[in-house]
C-alpha cells in the first residue's frame, strides 16, 4: 500500500519496495511476495535465477519460480527483477566473461517474458566497464517496455590533505554511471538505482543525481540510526536526501538484515505520542524501517496549489510562442490572465509612475495618457485603471492590439465595465499605428521566458515613437540569465526526434528533474525607452561558469534561461531563481540544449558564448561552448529556430 496520502502527489515515490536477499526457490516467491505485500510493502526486488547457476550445454535456466505461480499483473506491478550479482563481464578470465554474458542475456530474456517493468543490473566491478556496457547496450536495442536500473553505491570519496601528493584514486560512482551511460548512447531505458549507506557525499555532489534518471534509492539497514526508544531512524542529512528523492518521483527500497529487534512501529512512537499501545504483531523483519520511511513521507508538506497546477508540465518541452507571427487563442489568454501576482505587480508599477508623473496639487487638472501596447483581452487595461483609481489620478487609455479576435473581447469588456469615456481600442500592430497624441506612460507585457525572446525590444522600439521624450516605459528594463544544467530526461526527449533541428531549438519547460551546476549569470539587458541613434538589438556575450565546489565532474546537457524585469523603480517581475516573484506562473524557464552533452572534469570551468542575431524578418539565438571542449555553434543563421518579426 502507498506510504501515505500527500495532496497533489501521484508519483511513484509513494510506493516502497523491499529487497529479497535469499533466493526464493520453488513456491517461495509467491509466499515472499504475499508476506511483503501484507506487511505494506508495494513490491519486491527479487533474484530471478539461482545464484549458483553457471551455464552448461543443455542446462535449463533454474529460475526462482515458474511464470504461472503469479498472475501477469503481479509480475508486472509487484516484482522488480534482480540480475545475478556474480556476473562480471569485464573479468580477465575469459570463461567467466563469456558465462556472464550468456547468463545476463538469459536472465533479461526471462524478465522480459514475465513482463517485468524493470530489472536491476549489478554494479560494474571496476571503472573500466566497456564490455559490460556493450552487452547491456545490445540488450537495450531489443527491449520495448522494460527498463534496466544500473545499481551503484552513492559515494564520492574526498581527497585527504595528506593524499594531495600521492594522487590516490578518488572513488566517484557518478563517474562510473557517466561512462556507462555514454557507452550506451544515453539510452532512455537505462536508469539508476542508488545504494544509500551510512555515509553520504557532499551536498553539491549529491545534487548531480537529480538531473539523472534515478528510479530507486536502495536504503541499506546499516544507514539507519537508533532513536531513544530503540526504533530505526535516519540522520538529518539522510532525511533531507530521502525527502528530495520523494519530490523527484524516486522510489525507496529497503535492503539488508534487520539491526533493530523491535515490533513494527506505531505512528505514535515517531510523532512522540506517549499514549500509544505497543500491541502490533510482527509482520516483516524490515517493517520498522518501512514505518519510518512512511513517517518521513507523510510528514512532507502538501504540494502547493501552484505546484499542483504545474505538475503536468514538469519536464515537458514546449516551443516558445510566436506572438507577432501568430494570434494567441482564447485558452492561452485565459491561462495568462489568471496570474493575479503578475497584474498586481503591474498595478503597483503604474500607480508609482502616476504618482511620480502627477503631483498631488495637479491631480484635478492633469490627465495622463497611458498606452497599453499588446493589450490582449484587457488585463493590463484593468490594472492601469485600478492604479488610477487607487492614486486618484485621471487617466486616458489607448489599448493597442493586433489580434482582431482579442479586439472583439476588448470592446465587450469596455462596454461591460462602462469604460467608453476612458479607453480607446486601437486594432493595429503597434509598430504601424500613428498615434494621435504622445503618451506619458507606455505599458506592455511582451516579455518571454528569456526576457527578449518574444521580441519585446523590437516591438517597444517601434512603439516608443509615440512616447513623450520624458515618458515612462513599463517595463523599463529586463535582463536574461543562464546557468548550466544536467537534464537527462530533456536530452533524451529531444534525441528521440533524431534530427539536429530539435537540438537547436530553445524550449519553454517547467524544469524539475534537473541538476543546476553553477550559479546564474547575466546574459543580455535591454532598457526602454531607448532613444540612442545607433540602437541595435543584436547582442553577444561570453560567460565562464565555475562549477559548484565539492561537486566533482558533471555532464552539461544545456543551459536553463530566465529573466528578471524592472517594471518601474523598485517594482520588479521575474523568474530568475534568486529573485523570482513568488506564486507567479505566467513563465516557465527556457532551455537551450546542446547537441552533444559536454563532460566537465572536476575543477574545470565551462565557457559558453551566446549571440542574439537580427535580420529584417526574424530574430534568433546562436550558442556554443568553447571550454572544456568546443561544441558546434548551434542554430547558425537561425536555420532551426527563430522568432518571426
């Protein structure tokens, strides 16, 4: 049964498994499974073949149980196969190597016959695992639905001060995973199962794994401490790690012999309730560990409402909008209009601008001309009029909108609200309209996930001709940011298209299963109004990122992009992680992928170049890495991705 109910969480992390250490021969497997399920475990990690088996001519594979002892749904939903641990495909002994290859293929074939969802592969025995990866890669070519989880210890040794001269080998299981995954060409069916023991690497080192396809955290019983009442518990660091795994849809599997000879633990023990009655019968030797894991899961806060709204968009690649080329649909407008926080910020900015523009002693005699360029269905018009009412300023509004369908809605809104004397609707592209008078304030919401990627600079440059020389633009400036990330899922989703064009496209995506590898840095900044005679919206920048300390080596799949905007003075709006506006959902980050992921050795920086290029009919980005190894220049001449003017 699930670990518990957590509002909004429907992920696999609700289910906890148990590893079967002893080979369940004959009728043992159904009994072990039933006992585990009755003890509230959701599935078992069990050996499929007798560990003493070695292939001989004519021998029948000594499987743990016939496929008939369990129903197809039981095999599929409640059993994860464990491949024999004696297998060593990179052994010096040729006989062992060949036996290992044959046995591995036989066991995977049997697991596939049983319709198992996954099988756990034993950890490579040495850092050089080329033959093991070759055989696994062959197997992956023939699999349809089943995933293979490579079992690895979660460890990264740190160099000791007195080892600096000896250059002793640093053990880093991520390096082993990276070698294996590269040899298997980033197969989407190759995943990771991490063995969690009593010691953990540094926080930054652990962080790398959140961008990898980790499916299970195998909690060894020796990782547990003992609380004052004799029950198992985890250290604060282990608790934090397990909670983070739960948030990333990673399942827990409990493994090992029980080190705590106690009855299954009632919830009262864990919560500190002294009134519990210790009368629960012993179910499974590892039930106390399961109870503690369930306690940690149930203790997590419910998913916030915004996260529940966004959950179906997690790691889902979306092409950015083309707001100039295409007219938005009603559903898109409606989604953006629900973002109360965004329009509250705009209202604050307009209110401050009105107060600065019109002193208190001129309120009765001065009418401010405000133009909303790109008015859509009217949310900025409403925010501006509310700001005028709030500050007691008189306002005349021009609502300029190029989408004829949105203009219909605008007219209806103005009639409904009785704004006919306050608002004039202009059905025109802001770049082509000749305004009858100059504006005091120009308001727009043309920002994209990367700030300028929906052509706000070009649109506002075209519209600023009807702004007074001392006029105010809201927003007044915006800056884009990037940071390198590990994002295996996004890389594999793009790779599935089997072309270069998708690797040269920037995607809007709710980033979730990623690892951020360095702090964000600024890319491009635009300021409005911009009355410079030689103004150009072309940009180029070169950035060097120093990877997080103590992290170790990493693999960069691309760059996450964000923006931060100054609407007016101290009123800002943005999604840059350090300054993001809380509870705002109008923008997800943007992702610039790399055709070939870049391996960054421990201690090495990564240098990236970004260009914003302009032509008469389109604007596009180009990007490339030059350090530690050069990448191709992506999207040259906007051949794969551009925004049309």
